[in-house]
C-alpha cells in the first residue's frame, strides 16, 4: 500500500509540473486539485497517523504573507507610475548614444530585477526599449538580449530577488547581508562580463544598421505595457515630483529594513503599511485616506496559493517517506569532496531549472540541502553548498526560454512589436551559451571560495 501511495503522490507532483508547462492552462487550478488529492490520500492511507492541523502547520505562512506584502508594494508603485517614471528618465537621458543606452538600460533593469519580480521588469522596460530604439532607428534586439539574460543573474543578489530565494533564505535564515557578502562579487563579474561580451559580439554588429519594424503599426498595447510616445509626454508632466521622491525614499528605507531586520514577515507587513499610508487614495467624499483594501483587489494571489499547494505536497512527500528515500540516495552518491559536491548541486539544479519550473525544484531540493549540511548528517559546510544551490536555481532559466517567465515575456513582446531579430531560436542559442558561461563562472567562483576559505 505504501508503494502505491508514494507513486500517487509523485503523480500529483508531476501533474503540477505539466500544468506549469502548458501556457493556456490555469496551473493554479491543477495545483490545488493535485494538492487536495495528495493530501487526502496521504491522510487516509498513511501508515503513521497524524492530525489535519499538521497540513496547516506545514505551510510556511511567513513566506506567504511576505509575498502578499511585497506584491502589494509593487502594485502601489505601479499605480503611482514610479517604475515607469524611472525608466522614462533613463530613456530620455541616454537615448542619443546607442552604447551608453545599452549599458545603462541593461544595468538599471538588472538591478531592478534584484528587488522586484522579473516579469514586472520585462513588462516595464521592454516596450520602452523598443519605442526608444525605433526613435533612434537602432535594432533593439541586442539591448533586449542584454536585459533578458542579465535578469536571471540579478536574482542571485538578494533574498527577495526571486520567489526561490525567498524560500531558501527563510528556510536557512539567510539575511540580505549574507547574500551581498557571498554573492555580490559573482553578480558584478557575471553581469559586466555578460554585457561586455554582448556589446562586443552582438551590439557592435548592429551599430551601423538602420532599424525599422516590418509591421505598419503596432497592435493596441496591453494595459500593463507602456504608453505611446505622445502619452509619455503627458505621463512625464502628470507625475508629481513629491510623490515620486517620497516613494523612492520609502523604497530605500524598505530595503534598509530588509537588510537589518531578519524577520521578513514583520518587515513585509511594516513596509506594506508604510506605502499604503504615504499613498492615500481619494474616496467618494473627496478626502484622501489609506485604502489597503483597494490595493488587495489589484494583487495577483496566484503565487501565494501556488506556494501553499507546494508546501502541502512536500509535506505529503515527507509523510509517505519519499524525502527520506531521496535524501538516502543523495547521501549514497555524495562525494566526500566539498567542491565536487557543490559542482553536482550547481549543475543538477541548473539543468532541472532549465527544463522545469524553478519553484518546485527549489521546494524539492531544500530538504536535500538540509541533509547535506546537517551536523548530525553529512555535515558539509553550509556557505558553499547554499551558494551552489542559489546559483543553480536562478541561472538555469537561461538554458531554455520556457525555463524563465521573463524570457517568454521578452519573446511575446518582441513578436508584438515586430522585433524579428529576437526569436525563440536566437534566444535559445545565445541564452544557452550564456547559461553555460554563467555556470562555468559559478564553478570557478566556488572553487575560489572553497580553496581559500574552506
């Protein structure tokens, strides 16, 4: 009976993976259904009895509420057009020099992706890049490539740079200063090397060509995309400077809190309330007042509910003994050499993240990493293994475009705006090459850290 129960739980997990790959499928529906099926079967047929409350306790609620708080802050900033104003100012200042525009827009979008969701960065910056490139009559493909490839590097810099990092940081108590101390050097080297190579081998080939999109006119823009050029003038005039700088200061203060206070739940809720109070909404009576209920109606709750489903599924994995089997297998094949083990973790998580969604891979590997660093288990050094884990989970998205939501958004908007030089085949080729480069760079970085400090 236990074998059939294990196979059924694995089947439920596979259903979630398949649903994530099917773009036209509502993955959340299948995730919740798979969670409910696995939880029901585990509760009824598990050889070890347990209470239903344990399902609730298996969910890391601090991560769930932090995500909701973070998404609410992003909604507020988007409502106030803060990100659009930043990208507009960058575009206007550097739109007369192609190489400067390439470096500045790629660096700013990369740094933005270290703090907000990568898809949001793509939606904000891609239309602006294409509109400006059309005005400058330059090909936007190299700039889009630079931004898209570097977004995955940005996710390695902070504990809130990606949903995967939030999971890892919360489980292993990693602070923002830990990320800066252990991954800042890699991020700087990786980002500048990537942009230098793209500048030298890709951008330079397009500097002297005049680019005009094939289509006669663009399709009507989505609500989430940037405005037309004549509307951008109105946007620039309508944004109140006090609101803009007030939110920038609050954003900086929020980042400081994240660095100095380890409790992400407290910081998330406090930060959300700060942004709600400094951005009051005008009510029916004409008076402005804080309105968190309004912003909650704008928040996308799919990811928090997806996390809840994954937490329960992994709890089922543990109850039916699958985590123990995987951990025993890892213990069996794990080499005694710390460096070789880190390389295995880096390559394995990178490859899996390239073919599967990053979040399930992260949730599945967290217990395995815990076994490897547990003093009562194998007792390997925590820092290099966590560096390998974080790099692998975040860098694998460049192997295949479908491994990264930002990559798919880039392809979708490139097609919409007639950027023919950036298609699936080119992004697969160049993105894959840079994924290999980033992994090789990660292996070298791990070797340097291990042989010097461990």
